[in-house]
C-alpha cells in the first residue's frame, strides 16, 4: 500500500500530548473531548442541530511558525496524523478529524506582516480573515480580490487550501491567481519558501500552484505573499430578470458575446428566488423567474452599462441599474439569503462546466429531480461556469432527521456526472475533501491519480498530513 493511502499509526496520541506539554509548553492544546466536537466536522459536514455530539480530536493552537514546526516533528515521532485547519468553513469535509488525530489550527497565526503598495503585494499569515485583510487594505485604496461567500469568517489559509473562488472570479480569478509565494512546513518539520515576490517568475516547477488547492495533504501553509489591486474607481450593480430559468441561463452567452467583462455575474434560478423570498420576505420572485445579478467596475462604467443593457435586453431581460442601498441588499441576499428550514433534508455541492454549457446543466435539473423524487435548485458564478446546486426533500412526520435518504446523495451524484458529461469538473472551488473522493476518481484518469499519489509520497512519505482526504 502506498504511503499516501495508508493511515499513520494511531497509538501515540497520549504520548504526543505528553511531549507537547513538556517540549512546547507555550502551545495551547485541547485533548479529545466533547469540547472539541466541532473539529470533527466542517461547515459542509456538520450534524443537524439536536444531534448528540461525540468526542472530537486533539487540537493545538500554535502562535508562531516555529511552534508549527515543533508540533509536526513531535507528531511524526509518535506516528500521529495531523489535520491542518483554518476556520472550518469548508464544505467538502477536507478539515475534519477523528479523536485519534491532532488538529493543528492556524487560527492564531493571524498577522498581516506587510503591505507593499509599490509591489502590489501583501504578506500574511494563514489565520488572517479574508475580510480583515480587505478592511486593512481599504484605507490604502487597495483590495484583495478573492471573495468566497464566507469571506467574513474564512481565513486566507483555508482559502488557499481549497483554492477558494467567490463572486469576483469572473474578472479576477480564483485564489490561485492571487497567490505569488508560500511558506510551508513540510512533513519533516522543515520550513520552505516557494514562489516569488515578483509578479512574474518561472524558475523551477510551479510548486505554488501545486500547494494551492492541495487541501492540507502536502504541508501546512504558514505564510502567503498575495497580490493586491487598486480599488476600482467605480462599481455599479445591474440586475436582469427573466421570464424563466432557461431564458436567464441562456442570457449568460449574451454577456460573453458583448465587449463588457463584469467583475461579478451571478445567476439565481426560480426555486432559489422563491427560497430567498420565503426566508427574507424580499419580493425577488415578483420581479421575474430568474435573475442575473451583475457588478461592473472600473473606468468607463457608463459605457459598460449601456452595452450590457443592450445585450441583456436583446436576450429578453428586464434590466435595471440598482441604487447603492438596493444593491447592498441584493448582494447580501445572494451571499446569505438562501437558507434551509429544519423541516427538510438538504445536500449541497459545487460543479463547474464551460460557461457556454450552463443552460444545459439547469435544463437537466427537472429530470434529475423527478428521477429521485427531490427538488433541485442552484445559484451559479455564471461568469466562470461554477454552479452550487442544492437538493432538498421534506422530512416526513416521525422520520429521523439525521438519517438522510440515499435519494439526496444519488441526485447530487447525478448532477456531478451531468457536469462531467458537458466537459466540466467535480468541483469548481469547494474541493474534494472526503465528500467527493469517489467522484473525483471518475474524472481523473488512473495514471493521473497515480501521479498525484506519487507527489504525495515524495513530500509526505509517512502519510502524516490529512490522510484520507482529497486524493
């Protein structure tokens, strides 16, 4: 069995905790208990409310890079596997841990070390919140582009681990496009710096891109040099409502065919609008059956607006430029308005397709829903073809809410396979974690999988980091 598929021996946790107390007394460590139960899951795998909690893993909270190195060396000595973890906002089970593992939390490595407007870079530790970095940059007239929906509470380190995307991906790309260099603690406890501070750099293999999105299976990121950009001179929100989901999804092509490149293009289908209205009394569905929610930015915003309006009106949209207060409400509804009541089971996910095929994915939802007896809806980062489907099913009276029917998971698997058939991918930004490992094997050829395992074995021969995840 290869090292990457083997689980490290699990007999040394007690001895490890004793050694940490003796050799690294400055590191706070919580032993496995019900108090650490939250570290046994992430946001995507959390149990329903009311479910009894089981003991979680041991959790260490280093505050310096040296302490991370020391923890890694001690864990390796005792054969205890490590699960690196940021804020736990992930949605694929990538940072979950069991009671015989050690979670190394980067939550307290939260310093903004440097901001260089001249070089357009910032140097940060992994525990810095995405929102905190942007709050720090705003008075300087700068911003950090990646903006996952969890931007207020997710960390830069976690964003790097999953190559997180977000709303502004349409123009600025995902996290990978904003990371220039990383400091990483490897499985032997050594600290390496990869990448470069300069915008360009092609010396050696691109190890930065290898580590971005690696979900903690190759090493622990303890520092990042990221690109920052000037705040746009103007931003404007434009809405286009359509008579049907199909019409709205098809209109994405009209934006692509225009000369306008919005910073954000979000698509909300009819069930999503209805769900947001039910949770927030927002009245979106009264304006149409589907919504393209768009942000323009930069110079020439009036010209951008005019061309975009012409393109969307020709595609059947009712186009409106939103006031700043109304725009703020709309973006908040997009980020957090889609809620799910306790009376339903639900399963979520993410897939991505070439953006010319978005309409075909939405067109396939009714058949999948009918086949499994569920409801299917989705929002999409339509500017780059990334969809976030949700499958729901009412819980019958007397049923155990914790026992999710197979139909929900079968339907989500069918959505993934539909995306693959259209030239898409299993995950656009949430990652593989534990949730999508089997589906990833359907996308990746056997030789590609073996190459990835070989990289894992080269960097982490004992399988110390995050075993059973991603690969």
